[in-house]
C-alpha cells in the first residue's frame, strides 16, 4: 500500500510563499508520475501541477503557471510544490497524488492517479 504524506501548508499573506512537500513510500518512486491537486470549499478538485518520474517533464494549470513550481527528489521519495505570489483564490486543501503506471507521461486528470495523500490546508489572507 502506497502512502503519501503532505506537509508544509499553513496561513500566509497575499503575495507570500509556501513550500509543500509530499513524502511517498515505495521502492519505485522514481518511475511514478506525481501530481498536485487542490480543492477549495464548495468547489471541485482541480489540477495544479504534475511532474514525470525523471523530473524532466512538468505541466501546470494556467491559473498557477509562473507562480508555482513542482519538483522532486527521487533519492528522498519526495515531491515538492513551491507556491509563490500567493493569492486568496489559492486557498484550498492541496493533495498530492501518484500515478504508478510508469508510463513516463505527465497526467492532468485526477482519475489518472491511483494513490492520494490526505491533503494539507493552504490559506491565503487578503
């Protein structure tokens, strides 16, 4: 059973920064495509960013492009999401997800992922 544990959320002011981490269990982490999604109250879960197993390919939602950066450290089985220039509309629970199919592709759809973390709250004050 894969475990994904997010951390790093919190309360930050408009324009501030946070770095989220997602630590994964599993021996083949470097082959997994990883993604970050978020869900605000009353809204559907939405795609934020994804990264291929090697880290060589990334993709972002238009709403966060240029402000958020996804990265990974395969030696530490960890994926990161650097959040910068935060806005109140970025307030949400952020989830990391793993696609263990080892295709090497990046994934933007939630139903492409087979494992999810419990989420970490990010709140941006205006």
